[in-house]
C-alpha cells in the first residue's frame, strides 16, 4: 500500500518552497518535492528550494 504525504505547501510568489527542517515530516516532504525543485539555500533550520 502506498502512503500519501499530506502537507500544506506554501509557495512564495518567487516560486520558493521554504521547508522547516525541524518538522517531523521534513524528510518525507523533502523527498516528495525533490523531483521538481532545486535547492537554493540550506541554512541550519530551513531549506529553500526553487520550483522548476
């Protein structure tokens, strides 16, 4: 059985996805958006990815 990850996404007007790393679903969310985003910044607490 396949599990669907349910997350409320916030996409900024400049097509940036902010991803909080301390969230319990952060790893699964990062894996889910990896095919259609690229990492822009990766400070300690939040990653910023750009929508391709």
